[in-house]
């Protein structure tokens, strides 16, 4: 009787098919994972979309630590002031500003309690995707944070970043850096949060204005309405870890000049280090050779806002 035909295969042919199938599946899976990760990173980075990034992004990084959350940025007066300004420290070159944003800029007085608060508002008074509030230092008022041509055009960029991305920017006149001033800004924070439907509010305080931020940090109602804080060339708060903001793990971004003679950078770095030791969401940008006003001029608003909005 003839033997029934038997299917024959070359040695390891089946194993090769299985191996190739497994490889192809793994490649497809890897490509899919990489694509998903890329889209996720892109989505995180696009809370605030680019605006004149080539002119305002940080120059060379001299040092980086803590997974990128502590950075020392190269700062040079010749390049970052003299080459950037038409009139050094008074008027930036025209390429750095876009003045169309002034069409949605208004000066107004908001009525909070028995005393009003003078503000410059840029963007809608309702429904903002996010809100930024900038607090000036001693001797300033709302005009400082609304100045398009001073500080290297950095406030003009902030205005445009807010409006282009559906946000709102407030520059209030702070009458005092005490409990009364804190109460005014606390009311503004809650007002902005309510008008935006509970969307993020970021409070940024410069120089002596940082006393307002540290005071706000102790108010639970204001903290609950905040998405984060920025301290720009200001004093450190040695008791911050006793505050409502610390308990809520409110993200904080510090920026400081290494040669600040008003509020030494070392105190602020020490606070940052103590927060990082507790895995607190904090970031520090130190401008090497920068002075007291350097953070106002050089802080990259888009990067700062995106970091806070990602927390």
C-alpha cells in the first residue's frame, strides 16, 4: 500500500514563520507606542502655542539638573540687552513686539469690597482658557506689566501668548505689599477663576511683589483657584512649608539672577532645594551673571506657563 503523502517542511521553517510574525508584530507595536508617546508629548507642550520663540527662547544652558527642573542659563548683557534693544533698557527693537494685541487691551477698575483695584486687562473678561496675573515690585504700577517696549519686549510677548491661546492677562496696580494688598490680589484671583469657569490662574510676582505671592500662599480660598505661581527675582519664604499652597502642592517656578544684589539667589535656591527634597513640584531657572531685573526681562513665558499647566 502506498504511503499517504506527508507534508514536509524545511528544518526550522515553522519556527522562522513564528519568529518573523513575532518580529513584525513587535515592530508595529513599537511604532504605535512611539507614535502615541510623541502625540502625548506634543499635546502636553501645546497648552500655550509658540509665539516668537526664536527671539525669546533661552540661549545656551550652562548647567542642568533634577531632570531639567534646575537650569543655569547663559546671560550676557551685551547680547541680551545692547544687541536686543534699540535704546538699551528702554526700548526694544521693533522685531520683538506685535502691537495688534493692544486692540484687546483695556484699563479698568474692578470693584472688590470697599476699594477698587486698577488693572490693565489684555484678552476677554470671561471664558479665558487660562489667566496670568503679574505683580510688580516696589515703585511700580499696572503700567510696568503692560509696557510693550521695556524689558526686552517680554511683556508684549506675554500679552500675545495669552491672546493667541485664548487666555487673559491682568497687570494690577498693587497699592501695598501687606495684608491689604494680599486681600486685593486674592479677590482678583477668585474673580478671574470665576469669570473663566474655573480654568487655571497663574500668579507671577516680581521682586518685592513676591511678598504678595507668599501672602496668597497662606489663603486656602485663593490657593484653590490657582494653577501655579512664579517668583521672579524675589525674596525666599522660610515658612512656605507651613502654607496652604505647600499642602496643596501648588507648582512653583523660580527665576533669578545669579548676581542679584537685592535678594540673593542663594536663599531662593535653598528654598527650591528644600522643596525638591520632598518631591514638591518646583522648577528653577538661574540666569548666570544676571542682576535683579534680569528675570523680568529674560524669563521664557511660554515655557514657564506650559510647565505649570502640565502639572
